[in-house]
C-alpha cells in the first residue's frame, strides 16, 4: 500500500426477508427485514489530506458524478458536521454490483464515516455516526453499527440478532433496479402483516415484497430463479436484482455453485454476525 493510505472493508449484506407493513404520512414505507452481513464486499482506501479537500480517486460508477457519489457525500457530511479542517483522498475498489440489492453504496458510505471518524480523530461514536448515516440512506446505519440485525421503520431501527452460520450462493443477473420506481409500483404489496422475530427464527418468514414484482418485470431475474431452484430455495435481496440460496455447509455451497451455468456471475460468500469493518476498527491503529 502506498505511503499515507489505509484500507478498510465495506461488506455486502443480504435481506433474509423484506416486508412492507404500511406507509407513513411522509410517503416513506414502513419495513421489516433482517440484514445479514457478509464476509465479502468492496474495499475503501483513504488518505488524509491537510488542505481540507475531498478528492475521489480511481474508477467511478458510470453516470455518477463525484458530488453524488455516496462515499464522497459521506466524507463531506462528516466534515461539515464535525467542523473538521482536514480532507481526504478516497479510492473505492468496487466488487459489489450496483443495483443488485447487496448494499454496496450504503456500505461504502458507512465505511467512510467510521474510518474517517478515526483517521480525523473526531471520536463521534457509533450512535452519532449512525444518525448521520440515515441522512445518506436507510441502509447505512446497519453498516455503521456492524452487526447483523432485525430492522424496522425505514430500516434504521435495529436490533442485533444472532444468526446461525450460513454460506450463500449469490447471483447477479446484471439488472440495475431503480429503487424509487420500484417503490411506486402498483403491484407492490404494502400492507403485509407484521412479522415477529420468533416467526423468522422458526423459518416461516422468508418472503420479499419486491420478488413477485421483479420476477414479472425482468425475464433475467425469473430465469435466475428457475436455475437456482435446482440447487435450493431461491430468494431476492433488498430492492435489487441480486438472488441467493442459503446453505448450512460451505462445501455444499461450493458444490451447488459448480452446478450453475458458467456464464452466470455467481459466487459464494459467508454470513457473519460482526462486520469485517467492525473488526478492522477494533484493531490498534498503527503509529
């Protein structure tokens, strides 16, 4: 690594189920979901600058200008809120597919918030950083807090949950799903009965409100579901196009992956209870 740079993980997530239980007066939807953090994701490299500038380095997502980039927005928000005079160079190594529902942009933002809080010497703490994260996106707080969690509200009310070890065959169909348009779909079920943690633990809550909508709209997603049904129970994550099947054994997951069509963008990742970012922040900072 070049002098002055530090590297930080930005893990992906899965939604193990997702229900919409109502709609608020401000137009936002009331959700229930379980976020499962993964051991795989993007990598963020940061280098503190003395001139106060926030500079995005390296490749960008197509069509996303720097001021709209979530990593840049996170740094700018933190700098403004903390009245910090320092700046930062930001380099994002993207591994998480955009629009797949794996939480890439939200995780990048959370990693920037948490790592810069440390690198800039701010000491705001997890609670204040999570509150800032909500302003960037509803999924950001779970990455800031760094634990797999039961979530309600718009996804910001979190209760850590202990989940059994699991490995996931993940597939990216290559469809970028526009989340805002999806929430406006007339086919979306917005009044599902609230689930209980006990129901989820018993394995009776696995549905995703967006699955039937996307399977009808996108033939590529329907084709992936049909293919994954040969190795297990296919599910959709979040509001994206990403699909997955859960396994209790890593070798079984790898064998299942080998049976999928070779042209698919598919891989295996492990679920974790504590985020790789949380682990990285717990390590002593080099002098």
